[in-house]
């Protein structure tokens, strides 16, 4: 009897802990499920109620807009697809998440030997002809190391400041023909150590069209001096030889353009910058040149135009630390994020006034030529020059030499303007993508003596070259 009682007690003592353990496990399961539900609800509320950005400073573009609902757009699927694009493109705290993802990728353990490729290698429109010499038994040189390729990166949208979408690099472009805002950045970006380099696809046919359009400007303007400044990008100076097969030659494209110029004077920016390649003439994290590169280009133009030019010692130097520009926005590269650079610009000290107009020559107002960057996000510091592109700028200076300059440009041309306030009595600045008045009458009515076309190779040999013909015809 006692034994049975002990047995019963034993049975009870064994079963009781089992019930307790099962209850604790169930409680933990309930807690975990409720925690996950709470997190999902918080995320949902955050995505629904959080403030959605309208502009990406890193990518320098406007984000997708919420579409207007209509029965027809809902039935044909347009509304749902556009709303999905809006919802995905405008996540609250978008920039913060991009930085977090960039940091997370940097700790995934992917081997990195100083070279990464974002996007695809561009199709070269004007690739060099094959060698005519017979091949040897052993290859002349070894193949370049294969870069880490991030082919899943989305194609770069066209951006403003300015910026960039993929320029067409073949006769039949694969992108929409309408360039939105900038149209000069490609997503074919090679990162070598801590420098991002855009790979250039070339464009002989567009370059010829660019030159022929400038010739028409010269014919219609008569005595006005017309100049062509096609600026190379950093790929011409910093792309390692072992990767040059991935990029067309900017100098060959510029020479091709110059061969078609008639009455238009070329400005050799490549040769002017080459002795300074070890200086900070191009940004490592942005697709633009640094103001120092623009200064040397402006100096070469002043020589060609035979106008005075002030030395750098006549300028106030301003250095902004921690610059991370548009190429980080295109790649989300932790390498670029962790290696910011200085942004150094130069403030002219002579007397001048700056007047701005809207792109249709309305709403006249005076303001500073150089933007105060104290409250500007670091990815947008290139906007220091006139605050961007969607405006017409008129600068009057104390250089009383009777020379009136008009600059037709992309965003590269912005950085030239402060360098020329000692060289011309007046400077008009118009962007070829936004200017609305009739161009030839505008130039004639304002007494322009010198017309400078200033842009990088992506504009001169890409889709933006067609916008010059539009300016000529309007």
C-alpha cells in the first residue's frame, strides 16, 4: 500500500513538471507571436503614416509621385503599378535605410579587393578596331581581375541637381528617349579603391550631330565668337589600364567632335587638366569635377578667348569636409560612404552682382552667385553654384572690357561661372535642358560677343546633344 502510494506520488511528481514545462513553452510561443505581430503593426503604421520624402538627395532626383485614382486607371492596372512604384520609392527615412543597407552589405563577408562594378559594362558604340597583327602563342597581357559585380543594382534614374541617367551608347538606345532633368549619369560605375568612376560608352553619331548644331549656331550668329568645351570625366584620368577595355575613349570622341567643327573654336580641356591629374580636380564620390578642375578648364578657355583671368590667390578658398556625392547615391557603396572627401570651392573677390530669372525669363530677383551650404545636405554641395540648373543667371561684373559671355551648359558648366567674373563684363548662363525663350534672338538682344557651349562628354555625345538642336529651333 505504501509502495503504491509512493508509486502514485512518484507518478504525480513526474507528471506535474511536464505540465509546467508545456505551459511555459506555450506562454513563450504566445509572447513571440504577439511580439512579431506588434512589430509588423508598428512597421505597417510607420510605412502608412510616416512622412514620405519627395526628393532623394543622394541620387539627386525627384522620387515617384502618388498617382491619382480613377476607375479606368484602376481597371487597366496603371494605378496599382504606379502606386506600388510610389510606395516602394518613397519609404520614410529612406536615406537612413540606404546607409544602413550599405553598412550591412559591407559586413556580409563578400571578398573585396578594391574593385567593384555597379550595373553592367556599357556597350561601346565606337570600340577600337581589332588588332591587325597575328596573335602570338602566348597572350600579350593577362586579363584584368574580375571586379565584384553588383548586377542586381537598379538602373540609375535620370537625376537633377542636376543628374544622371544612362546615356544612350548605341545607335538604338535601350532607354526611353525623354531625358528627365539631368541625363548625364550612367549606372555603369566602377569603384577602384575609394574612387567611383563612370564607364563611358561613347557616341560618335551624337557627337557629330552636336558639332553640326554648333556650326549652325555660328552661321546664324555671324560675328559672335562660338566655342566648344567638351569636358572629359574622371574616367579619362583615373581608370586603371587593365580596365580600359570596359570604357570607350573620351579623347577620341572629343577629337571626333572637333573634326566636324566649322568656325567654332574648340577648348582643349583634357590637355589643360592632364598636368593636374594628381590634384583634386575630380570628385571621388560624385560624377562632377571638383571646382579646381573647373578652374583649370576656365583658365584654358580664357586663353583661347583672349580675356583676363584671375589667379587662385585672388579667391577666397572654402573647404567643406565630409562630402559624399551622387555616385554614392547611385551605388549605395559602403566604400564611398566610409571614405568621404573634401569639397573645396573658390569665391571671387571682385565686384559683381547676380540676377536670377525663371526659365521663361520671368520673376527677376537678385541673390548670391554661390549658395550658402551651411544648411545643405552634403550630397548636394555641388549646388553651391547658382543653386542648380532650372534658372537663368545674369552676372554683371567690374571687368569693363565690353565682352559679354553666354554659356549654354549642363551641370558641368555651373562651376565655370565664378572663375570668369574677372574675364567678362557680363555673363549669361542658360541650361540647354530648361531654357524656354527663343535662343538666337535672346543672344542677339543681349549683345553677346562670346558663346560657350560647356558640357561633359555624356551630354555632348549622348541624348542631351539633341536638346541643342531644340534650342536652335525654338
